[in-house]
């Protein structure tokens, strides 16, 4: 069983930064693909950024150049550095671990609110 615990959310003003962290339990982190998703009120959950076990990254267009996903396999942790935040980034952010042999796991989510 894998458990994911997100942290780092909060309320900020437009243009400010936050760094989300997601710590994973278990021993499969380093061989798993990791993703950050978000869900705004009344909208479907969407993939924001992902990083493969080989550290290949990808982003949706809305966050390219502003968000950076990274991972530290020694700490079983994935990060999402979010800069130049906009009100439209307001959402609950979820961490996801995906490993073909073990399935998909989700964290409980962390709220990010961007407002002046």
C-alpha cells in the first residue's frame, strides 16, 4: 500500500509563489511516474505536470514557464514549484503516483488559493 501526503498549499496574492510537496510511503517511488493534478470548483480534475521515473517532465500549456515539477528519490518526494501564480490557478492540488505493476494512488489534496 502506498500513501501520499501533500503539503505546502495556502492562500497567496497574484504573482506570488508556492512550493507543493508530496511525500510517498513505500519502496516503489523511484520506479513510479508522478503527477500533480488540480481540480477547481465545478471543473474536472486535470493533469498539471508530470515527471517520469526517468525524470522526463511535461506540463500543460497554462503553466509552462511558471511551474516546475521535480523529484527527490532519496526522500520519496515530488515537488511542484509554482511561480507567478494567477487567480485561475486556484484549485485543490492532488499528487498521483502511477506504477504499471502496482496501480495508481492519490493524495488527499492541498488547497491553493490565489486572490488579491
